[in-house]
C-alpha cells in the first residue's frame, strides 16, 4: 500500500472506532484503552515500510488516528444528528464532560448552573449526553415513583475500598437497579420507622444538651462573651451524634476536639469525588494515583475501619446498623458485614455533613436578619417559658410555625445537595418519556434543587432572598405570592429521596430551638458575613467555611434530664 492509502486507512479506522464506541458505549477500562492503542498499530507498521524513521511512522499514524477520532467525536456532539441536538447549552458543555469538571473544581457549580438556566431556559444541555432540568412538571417523570433510575454519577463518588459487586448490591445511594434499590430501601425505611426514630432522638437530645452546656461554659470562661466558630461546633455535634446513631458511639469531638482532623479529612476526601462524578470512569484511576488519591483512600479506609469496629463490637444500644441489619437480614442468612461497610461512608457524610451545613446556614441567616431571630425566640419562649424547667418536647416543635418557616427557607436557599440529583433511563429499556420529551438510554438527567428553589415561577416574590414569611402567608389572601411546594425538594423526592428526612428534620428543629432559646448571638467583631456565602461550595454536598460569632448565655432555667 502507498503511504496515502495507509493514511486513508488510518482515518477510516478512527471513524470506525468512533462509530463502534458510540453504538456499543463500552465502559472505559484498561482493556478498552489497550484496544484503542492497538487499532492504529497496523497503519503504523505499514508506514514504517515507506519511512526511514520508525518513530516518525508511529508518531504520524497515532497522531492522525487520535486527531481524527477526537475531531469526529466533537463534530458529532455538535451536529444536528446528536440525540440532544435540540437542547440549548454552551458549546464547551456539549463537547466534553471535562468542562463540568473544571467548573466543579471551583465549587461553584450551583451558581454556574443557575446562570445557564437563566440564559437558556428550563432544559439545558450540560454535557455531551446530559441535561439539567428545572421544570417542576417534569419532576415526577425524573424523580417520581415511576421515574428514572439513578445515573452513573454515583459511581464517581465511590470512596470505600470494596468491590463493585458490593457497591451495586448493598450501597443504597449507588445502586442503579430499581428492583435491588427497592429491596435495600425497604430495609432503610424500617430503620427510620417510628420506633427506631425514638432511639435516635434520645441520642440526639443527649448530644444537643452536651453542646449547649459546652457553649455555656465557653461563654463563662471567656468573661461572659464567648467568641466561637459556631459552624465548627455544629460540625462537632453532628459528627458525634452520627457516631452514636450509626456506629454505636466512638466519637467525642465536642469534648476532645478534632485532633485527628476528621472533619477536615472528610472535606478533602469529598473534593475529588465531586469532580469524578462528572466522569465516573476516572474515579478508579484517581483512587490509585499516589498523591491525588490519598485523601479518598484515607477517608475510605476510615469508613472501612469504622464498619469493622461496628461489626465486631458488642452492641450496647440499638443504632442505625442494628435496625438496618434487623430489617434486611430478617429473611436472609447472609453476613451483615457487606451491608455495613458498603454504607459506612453514606452514614458518615449524610448523617453529619449535610445536617451541619443546614444548621450553620440557619444561624447565618438569622444573624443577617435579626428581626426573624427575635420573632423566632418569642415563639420558642411562648412554647418553652424561660422561667420553667422542662425538657425540650420535640412533639411541640412541628407546630411552631416560625421555626419551621425559617428552616424551610434555609433549605430552599441553600439545599444540602445543591445540584447533583441525577437520574437516567434504566439500562436495557432503550429510553424513557420525560413528559413530552423522549430521553434515550445513555442520556443522564440532573435536577439542581438550588436552581429550582430560586425559580420565580415557583417562589415569588424575592426568590433569592431570605423571607420566611412566604411560608406563613396564605396564598389565597396574597395574590402576588407564589409558593409552589411541589417544586420544593431539599430532600429530593420519589423512591430515592432522603431516607433520613424525618431524623434530619427533627435534628434541625431541636438544635435551632435550643441555640436560639439559650443564647444571644451576633457576628463577631471584624467578621465579614459575605465571606460565609463566598465559602459555600458545591462539592456534591454543600461545603462551608468559618462562621465566627460572639454569644452570651440567656437567663433561663436549665433543661431537665
């Protein structure tokens, strides 16, 4: 063959590779990379016959092959023949998922996504095969009981050193098979039923009382005015309670401090999975990289070790995994260890980090808006008079309108998972209808709560402002008020919504009530409140910075045991 014919063959091989890749959608693996490397090899060998330089022949063959392959991919993704061609979006998003990685690396995906929807509308193409949707009428088709399965994004977040089989079989948040997810979810629902919740509530109130006493002591030791990073203390509380609730104890950050930097290590570990969720195939490679993968491996190992301790220890009280194992293994003889280890990091992150971010944001918004702080305190003092010694009756909290309005408004403005609710048509089905839109298998759909909650079609007026009164006014008596609760999804919705919603709501109500009842708070001298908003970062869950406040203890009777 002449040199020209060899080059034409090389180009045809590249086009054929793209066609095969597009049709078969193979998973990225070392074997796939080896195949792609082998395809231009004959062309390179043929070129060596007409070239004095073997290196030059190989370089020419592989350069032409890869250039043609990538050009073909880009042209197809931008062409009218692509299944998502009719959906608007930035060119860089359509070309490569790595643009989403670059945006995510700054922690501002939620802000970027909001700008996209403001510019392009309710449905935006945010990746070569991915859409972002903020039309509440489409939510049932995506997240509802008859909606779509979980997308591949969750595989990119994997940190625990367990097999893919265990991830798919036992990890609630990563299981994509709807039937398997339903089996796991049934067990989790039982673990958060009324009776187990009473066990968790008792543990939570003990930890809440401990936090209040520590903060009171801090105020006393600092001459009456305590200057603290309240976000850190809330993080300590959430982590200690999570340890009690999920692992039967083992953490004492409030009393001993975080000498092992558990919270900092968790934040570091979540950073890279927040990037890999956009390119899930890269997650396994990243975990094995010497430096970049170290935080992921360390945190994954930490979760694995906590699971081993929980599995081997003598049970002293009924915790999450007690109830979970009881529910899941009622009719099974399987070892409970895969269930514990597969869900250990889910329990750690979902049980501590998400709640801590919401609680910290509640304090921030109350301090920025002191009139609501005053109104909330008046409501709490009426329910729990300062002169009376009583326990915090958690059954009263759901009836306190201002308390719930404040929490709802913070959940609306700063949902704990700002953007990454991803679904996709179930594998093997070919596709799924999303209202009047047919979504082909291989396409992924994201619903960003942060954007949905600030959409003036569903929350008006002042969609970007902290205005708890929107939850208190009667829509029928306020013609200009729009409050569409069906677009309010801080805990997601449907069969894969947050299984711990009831416990999280209980924890939010109780701790907000106690902090407001027992302390006067304001921002510390020299602290710029704007730095708090700037510190909020979308790394799968909402990451936060420092929230410096000065606080004084209020005169009121102590909580009874």
